[in-house]
């Protein structure tokens, strides 16, 4: 089939305007609902009521909070870079809206006599466009920390830049397999490729070929990376109040703060929409509803798309209400030492699978013999290749570690695993020290005196 056959003529300007306004209103209303939805779901998980006072079921509370942010005093701290400070939230907000330009919400419909898709525009490299726009949103966060003239803001922006770049690499690698299976980077083509149903022995099962089933490891990698990409719990390291007050947002208030707040929730919907498009069949109805023509029609597409995205948004809320925050080194280790390697190995496996299908490698008994050897080798590696060192080995290793000075440089630093503080522990407990002439930091001597008192 020629992919150019499904390309429709360009939409008239007024159809484009209708789509732009409709998409803008949808994202604003959806964000207001998601703010209320998150507060209600977390409240139920923690046996609280949540917002109930303003409007039916408390629906007016999110709208009131948004209005309060818009009319709140929007001040700028002194000694900040005025232009960059004002530009940063605009960059993040514009990037959040722009990513939806290539997101297919439905199929081909007739709108006021014009045959068009429920999609603002369809690019041959639509997924690369989304990744590029997401990268632009990082600039808004980095510039916010740099222009705020605050240590907390700067540290938060540096963390966010490192985090988003790291997990964008995982996100980009996780969707390469989707491109291989669909043979295109166009979002609409990827959705259409998942509309086909599984056939077993010539029998049509009716089950759609969603990439979440065909490419399960890639789907898991993408879900993990999308949580890190949006700075959400348990990966909310750039804004963790226990360390950085509010991170890069510390000096923002009023409407500029509302821009970041809006962008965060739109970005959660964006990554969920990408997951729906690439792995969950997009706007097509799930089984068994896809067997009914009306339920799987083009105008019903936005309904199914929103329901799937809302289900993934619920996953974000569930993580926030159940998991504690990661330590930053653990979080970066997960991305660079595990996820990226797994994603690269998965790309190689998918490439071999596609080449093997084309060359007929899987038709003979040699394939099953090689597959059995690989499985046995992996099981043997898991059972006998690992193991933990015994206590004697650990004791010998700890005896060779030099004492760690936690106050070197003037700033107290917690010891890493395996490092010991023998002299510090003796001072704090009031025990005699071998070298009484060694000067002690004021914090240590005060602590020792407090223990003696």
C-alpha cells in the first residue's frame, strides 16, 4: 500500500482555526479536571474527603485555585534577569501546547463539508517533532533556575536538566521498535498499524495488535521514562521540598507560576497521549468494543483516546500516593546503568526479529536449538553467576577502608556505604580519643558537650 494514498489535501484556514481553538480549550478544561481528579483520588487513597465544598463534588475548587493564581500578585525578586525570568515559563507553556499539534485524536471525518482528520496536522516525522518540542520545554526550566538568582532554583534546574535529558534518551530508545514495526514515524500511520487484529490459523480473533502486547519491554521502558520526564513522584527530584524548597519554581508566583503548573499537567497528558498513540491503539476502541462499528467510528475516537489517557494519568496519581521519593543517585543510576542498556539490547533484539522474519530464519529447527541454548545460559547465569560476598569478605574490605572525615572542606557530608567515622563516633559518645591534639569542628565539640550535659 502506498502511504501517500491516505494523505488528505490541506485543510482550509478556518478548519485549522477550529482545530486550534478546540484543542486549546480541551487542554485547559482537561487540566482543570485533572487537578481536581488527582486531589480526589489521592484523598480516597489516604481516607480523606478531598475538595467537596466549591461546586458539585468540589469541581469548582480547581477553577478557583486557577483564578487565584491569575489574580495573585506576580512579583519578581531583585537581582534577577528580567527578560529571561519572564521568558522561561512562556517557553515551557508553549512547548506543552505545541506537542499536541501532531497528536491524532480521531480518524477521518466530515467537518462542515470538508473531509479532514481529527488531528491538527500529520507530519511524516511526527514523533520526532514531539521529542524536539519536549526538549525545548527543558530550556524553560533551566532558564528559570539560572535567572532566579537563587541557589535552590539553580540546583533544581540543574537536576531537572540532567533528569530530563537522561530519561529522554530512554524514551527515544524505547520507541525505536515501534518505528520498526510500523515502518513510519507518522503518528496516524502508527495508530492505523495497530488497528489490525490477530489471526491464528487463518481465524480472525478480533484482538487488536497493540504494540503494548507486541513490544511489552519497550512499553514498560516508556512508562518508566515518562514518569521521569515529567518530574513526577517518585521521580520528583527537581522540586523536592525536603531539599530544594520548590526547586526551579521557588522564586515564581502568580501567573508565571500558573504557567509552570499548567505545563506540568499538560505534559502528563502529553506523555500519556504518546503512550496511547504508540502502544495502546490510539483512538481505536479496545476489544470487544472494536467489533461494533459505531463504537469504533471516527467521531468516537476522541472518547476512547481521552479514556485511555485518563487511565494512564490515574497511574501517575497512584504512584504519587503510594511510593516514596527516590534518592537522586539511585534515580540516575536506574536510568544510565539499567534502562538505557536494556533499551539498546531490546532494539537489537527487535532488529534481529525483523531481519529473521524477512530472511526466514525461524522456519527451521536450528532456530529453536539456538533459542534453547540461550535460555539455558541465561538461567545458569541467574542461578550461579551472581551471589553476594560473605561476611568475612565484607569485614576484610571494611578493614582496609580509610577513615572518612565528614567535615572536610567545612561542610558536613554523610558517609557513603562502607565508609566509617571511628573518631567522630568516639567524640559523640564521650569516649577517649587517641589523638587529643587534633582540632575538632565546632559542631562536633558542641554535640559532645551536649551529650555530656
